[in-house]
């Protein structure tokens, strides 16, 4: 018994010391002020994971909202476009509530677009407190991040803290998105079948599907299929040899990600919970309330969020300074397919309005 | 470390010590990692229940024993959290022939989760407040299967390697729970003869 007690006590103390060393070594290697900082933002029960990369001394920050729902900021923090932007400005990658590395303890029934919007507005405030009231802050959102970003602009006071709004293939109106996607599927499927393209059978399957869809009354199941076919369709139209093969970087990202791989299950749960509100939210008619400089970007072959949504947003936004860019060789992710061009137009937009 | 963890630790220690007439107590140290690449260390003291002497199980005959272990584990997910847990493991070990052993077990631990990065918030007046490296308490039930760590003929030897594959559930996490697939690769050593 004595032997066991002595052994246990000794091991326990040594173990704690080992854990302490482990913790210290982890902390020391992570944060490099002004170039690469990572922190949690505690807000309304959530611990939101925030990564700040780039030139903080520029005093220009782009708060980036990922897509999904169920995605993460980490997915966007790589590649040419981020490197080019981070050489000049600071990118702030937020893992939105219930996704990525964000944690905390809150009820799933609390999830709503308003809560996501409140997180965004509060983080904008925090960034100004942390990095200075004189920073120039831009909000950017891709895909579903375009919905939460637009919702925040319209339902919080965040516009007062921003110099501009960047919407990349943004899904600010999913009912409209579904109608436009069905039209786009019809157009391209019929054209590709008539031209006997390499993917005739696949296009025929898509055409058969959309022929059965009432675009004014799209079910959740049909909406999911529109999304899935959308990703397929762009691969049939874009020369895949020009799309960067990032399999190596994905392996690296898996091993170095601050996100636990199975946290995707939580992200999926978040997605399922917020899906109902997301699918029925239409913000197009309120875009006139957005008064800050805005830029809308889309890929010509984006079936997931058709470029006509960007056109519609450009037409209806209340900003006097606005831009629209449709990338000719891109689908849903111009950051992957035309990264240099995307970085150039974003840098020019930010320089003009910072 | 919370008071609750200490109470749990001493309760388990007492349970283990009460079985001291048995000569099948062992200790283990293991590389303990989520997904295999989030590194850490696990220490445990284990008691095979019902084994009074050291028979030559694992040579010609086989038998199944219940076992109980107390364990202290820690691992780190860089840029995210460090975890320190204290709890117990209980299960069955089938000691078969040819020195093979199969373990099926459940575990339960209290876990201290410690962020490795700073936290901030806005106070009621909208001012920035730095919270430091915050942490929280969670429960960590788990279930697993393992191989090796034979307590039969290998009782005569110094080190007995084993591997356990375990799934743990960190509760609560966000609005749900987080699953940790754990790899435990270690050696048993020592016994109380």
C-alpha cells in the first residue's frame, strides 16, 4: 500500500509537471504578435475561434465569414489569394458559432441568424477595441457567409464600424438562389446535351431532376440536390486541369489544423439546425439598406449560388460606391480558380475605401 | 485541479489498494494521442480482479478476467486545447494462448480543458476584457478495445507492450459533444508479488 501511495504521488507530481511543460511549449510557439495571432472571443455562451493573419500594421482588417453552414475560417486561410491579401492587409478568419474550432456551451435552440449576426457585430467591436478605433475594417462573406454577413449588415449596427462589404458568391437569398439555379441548370444542360459534351449523361440526369422541380416551391430535399448538382455541374464546365491540385496542402492542413476533425459532426448539427431559417430567408428586398461601399463577386459557372444573385445584389444595394465582378473561368470558389485576379480586385477595392 | 477530481482519484485509489492480496497489479505508461497525432501521456495503475497468483495463462490455457484501472491522462491539440483527465477504466481481459490478450473496456473521467490561446470578451460597457487562457470542466466517458498487456506468462517479464483504441466523448462541447478517437500505445511494467 505504501509502495503504491508513494508511487502514485510521485508519478502524479511528475505528470502534472509534464503537462505543464507541454502546455507551456504549446503556448510559446503559436502566437507571433502582429503577424499571426489566434484567440477565442467569448460571446453569448460561445467561444468563437478567431485567426488574425497578415499585416496588422497596415491597420486594415478584413473580417472573413466562411461558407457552409458547417465550414470554418481555416478552410479559407491558404492559397495564393490569401497570401497576396495578407502581404498588404490583415485577414481575420472567424469560425462562426457551432462550427470549426469554435466552442463554448450554449443551447442548440438558441441558434438563429440573428445570433450569428450579433456575433459578427460584436467581433467587429472587439477588433476595434483590440487593434485600435482607427483601423479600417471590411466585412467579407463567401457563400453562406454572404447570408450571415448580409443579415448582420441589415439587422445590427455593424455598418457603422465598417468601411466596406465584400460578398463572394454570397447566398443572401436562398429562395431566389434556388429559382436561378434551376434556370441555369436548364440552360446549360440543354446546351451541353445538344453539343454532345463529354458529360451528356450527367447533364441529362440534372435536366431530368430540374424538370421535376417547381422553382417557386422548392423542398428541403430538392434544395439539397440543387446544391449537390451545383458542385458537380461546375466541374463539367471548368477545365479541371487549371484548378490547382491541393491534395498535399489538405494533408498538411489535416495534421496542423486547430480544428478537431470530428468537430465537423458538430458543424453538421449546426447546419441542420439553422437550415430551416437559412433556406427561407430572402434579403434581396432589403439590400437598399446597405449604404457602405460594396463589391459583389461571382463565378460565371457558379450553380451553387448563381451569378445572377450577385447581379441582383449589385442592382439593389443602397451603396453609391459599388462594384460587380463575374469571373469567367470560375464556379463557386474564385479564390481557388482565379486567385490572382480575385486578390487584385479586392486589394483595389480596399485601397479605394480604406 | 478541482476538488471533485481529487475525491474521485482517492476513491479509485482506495478501491485498487483493497485488492492488494492479489499479485496482479501493474502500472503502465503510454503515448496517448487523439487521432494519433495530438500528443500526450497516459499513466495508469491496473488491477486484474480474481487472479490470486501468477499462473501461466497465455501459454497453454486461457481465461477472462475483469480489470480495473485508475488513469491520469493528458494530451494537447496545438492552437486549441490541452486536456488533463483523471478517471478510471474497467473492462474484461481475455488472456489467450500464445501470449495474446484482448481487452474490452469502458472508461469515465473528469477532464479539465485548458485553452492554449488567449480569450477576450467585451464587458457590459463594450470594453475589451482579456480573460487569459480560460478552461472548463467536462466529463469524458469512453469505450475501447485493445490488444496486448498480457498478464499471464508475461508476469515473469519486465515490460509488456499493449495498444488500446478508444473513443471518448467530451461532454459538453459547444451545443453538443465532441468525439475524440484516442490511440494509446504503451507498456505495462511491474507487479506486486
